């Protein structure tokens, strides 16, 4: 891919060489590093001066020349792809042309007009680096309190940056790295590096929130090149105003909202009310680059995820070099905010963050759970009991999750209605299409009914060739009971202790969970015989005719029996008192 690198009126044309997954190589500290840097500066830039290392993760040095000028030299590892450096340069120059009104770390070209300098040292090693303009100012985190006006300036600046970067395309942007917020879940397996169990619980909550609320939406949100690390060390302040933006080393193509979430995560760390401060940033951002409701919905989970990634990486680095203070500057503050955020409902957080926009997340939540409990008691029977000491009010379902009044996602391992996930778009579409055409019962002929039965039977063993359509589990079990009694002439039924089979009268009689529970008669009907659960026979269930019996509860190990035959064998050995000679075996639920 051809590209143009623009600086100081010169144009250098080349061809991008890049890696989709670059590896950051930390240069080894050497006694003669200063001498090597002096060689590079003299050879490629005809410069000399005082050299001092800057704080931060990478090998960055401040160069102060005898005439008072300052520059920053950023060294690169031998395997740092040139395409990454070209992309960073292109991003900075695009922002310069946008006229943001802040200073940026522009590349100072070498004496031959190149973006990057490269020299061989006396011991034969290669030194690569870029000389950048020094950006004066004090880091945001050391220029507090910020105040509403500066927070709004931050939001407006980020929005203008995103508009300017929207048209920047470079193949090296399609990469990922450890700080990629769209891939934050890559750090979830590292949670055990945190020793404190309460902190581990908070991190599990964060990644649960991220996986349920952010990850499913990211692929459909607007994408472009982003800065990728708008933290409170990389935004500089002078005279109370934002004066500069540093460090484009993490830029990559990403959902644009990830950049805003990163800025919010760090720039609200020292705010007494982080969500109110975040609302000021978002309001100013939204006025320039309007956010969608989906982007608004993911901001809080993304903020939490960025802080979680930060503390996990800090914990891992502490095992490598606990004395490198620059690696841990935000760790304690991040934990404080994560603890506060974990006690907050995502719905309330989204409402507060959107309060200075025209967006209204969670606008139609209806009555509060407490009010709804009172209303329900007035019009519904108490026998329709509610689960949990604090009943849950769910607003909607999506995939494997149910979302409650507070916006909290619950992984649904209980409801047996939605076999392909809640609100599956294909199921919803099919239902809407059929109801818009015809909604009747099986007394009449229509193609859809027969076609569905044919397709269903085609998936089943040959013996299962007849369909009955019902509308609930209770009705299905009632039908099964009628068929069993009709075929066997036997009224007695065996049920497993604590089982639940439905809410109709017959099914309640067959459900120890109901008749032995609160409000039940406390004993089974004479025709119901309760047996304890059988012990588990080890072995996988492999399908009809393939050793299915090994996966059943009970003692039948006949590998040639099908599941029904195996169950009959299990319960054929029931106590004789339950059967008279010649009677058929009782039914089994």
C-alpha cells in the first residue's frame, strides 16, 4: 500500500510494511546507551545536548540542546514494525491539519527527510528512533481539580480528534495489543494474579458486565483509527487549559467509543462524583460527534473494563519490576473507583452519564420492583410465588442474559423456554411473520403446521413419527400421562423425589416438589409412588443405540438398550408391593 508522510513541507513516499500483531521489545539497559543516543542524534539530526530518560513504559528520552530547545527521542525495538511508526506519524499529522489548538508530538525529520533514524553502534547493534517535538505542559493528573469547564474542553477535544481521524486509513491500524479495549476479555484468565478475594470478585463482575453488555455490541459500532491511550498522563495542561496530547503508541482501529471510554476511566479517577464529571465530558463530546444509544450503553462497562485491565497488568508487572513506579501510578485510584462502580447499577450509571445529552437510556423501565410487588399482590394470587428475597424485575432478555431494572445482566441458567437464547432475531422474525398472516389452531388445514411437523420428525429417530403440539410443559406432561394410561391401562405412576412436572392438578399430584412443599398435602396420592434419585452410572450419553443406558441414573448397564428401555429396566425392579402379578409396569415421570 502506498502512503504519503507529510512533515515540515516535505513529502516522503514509501510502501508500508506492517505486522498485524506487533511485538513490543523493551530495549536492554546498557551502560553506553547515552553514548549510542548521542551517536544517533549527531549522525541523523546534527544535534547534541543533555539526555534524560522520561517516566513511562517505553524507552523515551528528553533531549535538551545547548540553545535551550527540547525534543523527545522515542527508541524502538528491533522488531517494532515500520508500519506502526508510519501509522502513528500519519495520525499526528492528520490532527495537526485539523487545527485542534493543542500541541502534538510531531516528527522531526532526519537530515535525509526520513521519519525514523537508524544507526549502527560501535558494538554492531542497531539503534532505531524518532525525534519528536517536545510538548510542554503539566499532566492532567497533576493539575487538579479540573473543574467543569476543563472537563467539557476535554470532551470537545476528543470529539474533534475522532472526526479528524475518521478518514485516516493505514493497514497497520488493524492490529491488537494488551491495552486494546475491544479485546479486554483477553485479561480475564489473569484474574487469579490478584490475591485479594474481594478484588477478584470485583474483576469477575467487571468482565461479566463487559461480556454481557459491551462485547455483543462492539462489532456494530462505528470504527476508525483512535488514539488508544487518552489517560490523565497523556493530556497536558497549561494555565488551566488543555495544551497538548502525548503518546500515540497505542493507536489502532477500534470502535470509536472505546477511546472516549478510556478517557472517561482515567480523567474521572480523582473526581468526587466520577459520573457527574463523566457527564460533563460526554455532553461536550456529544454536541460535536453525536453518540448513538448503543454507544451510550457500552460506555460504563467499557470504563470499568479499562480500569480492570489496568490493575491486572499492574499486578503482573509488579512481579517483573516492583520498583518501576511509572507502571503503578493509577493502580490504587483505579481500585477505589472499581469498588465504587461495582456497587452501582449499570442503568443508573448510564442515565447519569447521558444526563447532558438528548439520549435517554433505560427510559421505559416502568414501575420500581417495590411498587410492582405491591401492585402484583393486589391483582394476582399469592400462590404465584416470586423467587428470591428481593424479587427481580427483568426489563428484557438477549441471548443468554436477562437484564433487570438496574441494568444488571444475569446469565440465565434457569429458564427452559428459550432454547436458542432470549429474543433470537430469527425466532422473533418468524413469529411476527406468522402472526401477521394467520394465528389459529390445529382444527384447520394450513401449510405451516404440516411442514413444521415434517421438519421436526425428520430430526428424530424413525419410531418417533407423530407430533402433538402443545403450548406448555404442563400440557405436554398431561398429554404424556394420558397416552401412558391409555396404552398400559395402569394408573399408578413412579416419580423421583423432589421432582416438578407442571402446574395443572394432575402434574401437581405427580410433583413431590409441590405436594411435599409449602401449601401441599404433605403426602402423595395413593397412585403416586416416590422413589429416591438413582445413583449416577459413569459414562457419556452418546445417542440412540450407542450405549445411551450408561448415562442414565440407575443400575442398568445394558449397552444395547435405548433410553426408554433402560428406564423400564431400572424401574422394573421396583418393590413388588407396587405391582400385582400380571399387571403392566407403572408409568415413570
